C-alpha cells in the first residue's frame, strides 16, 4: 500500500550523513517599528 510509510527506511536512516546547518531567526516587525520606518522614509 502506497499510503503507509515504509518504517524500515526510517529505522535505517543514518543521522550522521546530515549536514550541519545554521538556523537564522527572522522576527516580525511590530506596528511601532513599521510606523517608525514609514516616518523615516518620508523625511
């Protein structure tokens, strides 16, 4: 059945083959920050 995953492949997965990556966090702007940016673009 194609709708069920093959658990044998998951169990045999080698995590050592994964590459190390750096995570970067992107924060959302607040309403105040947006207003400040709008004011600085106008002047």
